[in-house]
């Protein structure tokens, strides 16, 4: 990657200038001694000379052996993102909804990190609007991410647990963490570790599963999913994945198609049907999320009132907090 390289043009946007790979590597930390990394003829090493393994388009910065629950979480997502491996056309629309409150104009030359990037479906559009991006994940999803992001000149893919300290604190202008923290046994310390990466004034984008207050169809559906999860989180992934297809198809027929038809015909009565975020997307999108919901070993759910203090106590000013399938929060570090 050269400092002059420029990302391909997307959506008629002027391509963002690309920060050099050297600058990205300098914001990464050696798993053995915490020194910054750099590129040499032999490959990537730290300033103390430790060599960093290249796993095939991604850097191995894992500094810890996963505990049992984390290991199961990484197995589940490693399988998921290598079986639902391609970035799909509908992912751009989801990305736009997630990032609607992010001030991209001020981030054009900035350094970003996508924490828990999965296959990189959201890292890619982010990389095209920011100077340079680290896409980090703890699981074998990094193989899929490396394939999907291989053509992006301003991206480095890293495998590490987000609690490993693989990224330098206080160096990043933008950090996204989408659908990740609620899968950790203790989300709050992981949230604080993520916030620490930001420079003062840096922007954080977080997506967390929400918990509906009161009754209603969504609350009932979530109770059923929670009951199902007692079994499905133990089922082998290669069995669960095909089994999720008929379930997703039934949900699609029962809720998504009528909701989409209601929207087209202007029938407000159908607006309240669940799974509204899938209206206009193909069934594969709901199939993926059905597998995701039923397979990941740990799942926490929050109300905005519960997590609002996290932001205040971490020294963040909330720019926007919305509900869209879950809680979507954009905030700025003071
Ligand atoms: C639901 S997926 C979301 C992926 C991506 N952000 C997206 O929205 O497409 C959650 C991801 O977080 C990763 N993850 C979970 N716990 C992690 C941890 N402790 N450290 C790093 N990554 C983690 C998983 O491997 C998985 O790829
Ligand atoms: Zn080192």
C-alpha cells in the first residue's frame, strides 16, 4: 500500500485519501511485547524484532488462549462468516441505516477500527469513507474478511480478542462495534476497552441487541427464541444452519412479506408486524440472522435506559441513539 493509493470510487463519492499502511501498523501492538508494528522486507515485525504471523491476508495478533465460552463463541462465528461468506447487495443498505448519524465528512482522513468485523460486510463501506481502517475479529471470520477486504487498499485485517490490547489506546478517530459486545460474558469491560481506543473527539458507533419493554409480539417472539437457544446453541453448526432455513422462510412468509406489501399499499395496520428491518431484503438475510441468533453461545439484551450510564461514565457525549432492530448509538469521546 502506498501513501498515494486511493480507494475505488463508490456511490459517486470522491474516494477518500488513503493513509499509509505504515500508519495503520504503527497503531497495532505486538502480542509478545506491546511495541508498535512496522513493515520490513521479512514481513511485519514489532520494533523489538518479534515477527507477526500472516494468516493469509490477516495478521495474527491474538495474545491469549480463549476461555471455554469465548472459544465456543469464536467457533460459532468462524463457522457463520465462512459459510455466509460473501458480502451481499443488501448489506450496503443495512450499513447506511447503522451509520446514518456518523459525521463522515470529518473522518475522511481519519484512522478507524471495526471491532468484531465478522466477514467485513460493514468494514468495506466504512473503509471507503475514512482514511484507513483496522478490521479486527477474534474468530476465523478473519479469513472471510481478508477475502472480502483484500482489494481495499487502506484496510488491515487483524485476528485478536478485542480484550487482547492489539490496538493502541487513544489512536483512533472512529471505532465501530456492531453486534459484538452483547455476545461477551461481560460486555461492559469490553465496551470500556473499545472506548479507550478513541482519541479525544473521536466517534464511536455501537449496535447492541435491545430488549422490548412490556409485552407484545416481539417480546413473545424473543421469549420463544430464548427457549429455543437452550437447545440450538448445543447443536452442531452444520446441522443448525440448514435447519434454520425453513424457520427463516416461515418467518419471512408470516411477517416480512405482509409487512412489505402493507408498506407498498399504504396499509398502516401492517406497520407493526415484527422483523420490519428485513422488508425489501431477500430471505437469505433473515436465514443468516436466524442462525446467528440461535447459534451464538452468549446473548445479552438491553434497554437504552440501562446502557445510557455506560456512555456517561466512559466520558462520551451521545450524538444519536435510535432503535432499529436493536440499539444504535453514535457518540463522541469528550
Ligand atoms: C454478530 S457478529 C457481527 C459481525 C459484524 N460486525 C457484522 O455486523 O457483520 C459478532 C462478531 O464479533 C466477534 N467477536 C465476539 N467476541 C469477540 C471478542 N471477544 N473479540 C473479538 N471479536 C469478537 C465474533 O467473532 C463475530 O464475528
Ligand atoms: Zn514485540
